[in-house]
C-alpha cells in the first residue's frame, strides 16, 4: 500500500477552499484513555470527546479514508495499586504503552497512518516506540516533534511529583524509566539530534539538566516563537526532525495552546500558542508531507467548556492532515 510520500498514492485533489491537496491517507484512529500519569483526572475521556467533535467525518471530508480502531485496554486507577511514590502506576502505564506500541506497529504494517487520541502524555512512550520499531525493522530512524508547554523529560529520580506523564520523552531518549524506555527490548528509541521541543514554557530545573544530558539540540521556547515567529521556528524544527529520518511523529499536547483557547487540558499554563499560531504550525507540517504518525493528548472534558478544547484538537488534526484555508 503506498505511503504518504509514494508517487503512486492517490493523486492530489484540486486546491480549493477547505480541502486538502495532499495524497489521500488511510488513517486509523487509536484511542488510549489513559489517565494514571497525572494528578488531575479526566483525560481518559479525551478520546471520546474528540470523537464526539466529529474527528472521523471531518477527516473524511478532506478525502482521507478513516477507520476507528477503538481503544487500547487501560486499567482503571481506582482498581490498581499506585506503586512507587516517584513513579505512580508505572507498571500499569508501561503495560498500556506496550499494547499501544504493538497496535501502532500493526497499523503501520497495514499501510495506515496512526492517529492516537489521549489520554495523558505518558502514552507517547508507547506510540513513539511503535513508530520507531516499525521503521527500525526497515533500517530507518524517525524524528519527533514534541509540541508541549512542558518538556516531559523528568525521570523517577528527578520528578518532583512522581507523575509519569512528565517522563515519556526521557524514556524515549534512553534516560529512563526502563519500564517505559525498553519496550521491544532496546533503548533509546529516538536520537536527540532528531528530537525537537516546540513551545515549552514550564520546565523544572532538573529537566533543564536532563535536556542537556540527553543532548537534545533543538528546543524552541515560547520566547523563540514570540521573537522569531512560528514559521521560522517550524521550518527549522522540521529540518532537524527530518534530517536522515524516514519522517517524523508529531506529539501534540493541547496544553501547548494558551488556556484562553484550550481551557480543557490537564496542566494549563498561561502564555501559550494562539489559535492561529497553532493552526499555522499544523499547516506547515502538512505542507512538508513527511508526517508518519500523529497524536493529540491531555484533552480533559471535565474542565473544558462545551467541548471547546476537543473541537480545537480536531481542527488542528485536520490542519495537520492537509486542510487549507484556500
């Protein structure tokens, strides 16, 4: 089955208002209703909220073929022991991430693009591991765009909260915890030179050190976006993530966007990307055509306003998959 960059893929449709002009994709939606990685509960309802917001129909209106793969099985926190104080529910989260990784590999093997709906950001240890494993078997590596208010590069030794949703990027870069980092039996899953942080604005002191220790070279804070503009930042970020890789996985935490536009998130932080900046970033990703997989995390309907945040998440997914203004 042709991939997104294959010249034999379905020809582009003529550009006109509201339609995409990229090759048609076969997209599988994968829900991961995981909410054991954070203190504030409710993000387990995020996948349902995005489905209710019309995700499948809106992607199909762009010409894509969409199949809903249902939800990955996730344990209910109230039925489980929380485990270690420095990494709550790590065992259960690692099991969920392993199931997610295996389903992502299967999705890619079947020629489909994974679109993962979270759930808290700890699930990315599974989704990214799955994409990395699929391309590793072909002798290729992947890049990652981590679009988030937070760097999520704590470890159990450095985390001030013990919340695992602050650890997935550390695990993927080989810093630990091993239960998340060693899915498929090896680590690291991604190279620091192809890992890009975009829009961060709330980083612990220990995370700053972990970023340096891991060797992540491309970190764009909100100040960089303010001073240099979203277009410059995204073009540089995509070059770094795409250098020597098969393409890149995009991990979009909705708390990257300012709470004025995205109030229903797990850990809101003022001063985030605006509505239009967020769409521009997704549109530039679509323009480059090297997206391998996509995930949206941390939508929390419990604290949302009339499903605004889930609706915006669906809009942004559409922009990343080719929706244009004109």
